[in-house]
């Protein structure tokens, strides 16, 4: 894992900030989260995705290294950029 690679991931995500994304994440005990939400914030060490699940909103926070290790996958939804 290089610092350059983390910066490239952050730069790629920055262009979709505020847009609808598809989120796939492998969490603790191999629990899988599949959701659609808004890429809420792209910060120096983390990024956040806000998921509106009807009666409540939840904000998920991930490190860029989780994309490198393929524990998290973010894909922009069609027509959201």
C-alpha cells in the first residue's frame, strides 16, 4: 500500500462527493452490507456514506485502505455524477 495509491482513491471519490453511490462492505464477522446512499464526505483519512433507510438515516465511515483491501466497494449509480 503506497501513499500515492491512497491519494488516487481519495481523488477518485472526491469527484462523486454528494452523488448517489452503491455501497458494498464486508464488516465484522464477515457481515455484508449492500446499500445505496450518498457519498456524504471525503476527508483526509476517511470517507462517509449516508444511507437513508426509510424511517432512519445512518452514516457509515470507512478508511481508504478498506478499498485497497477490497473490504469496501463504492460504485457511482447511473446518472448521479
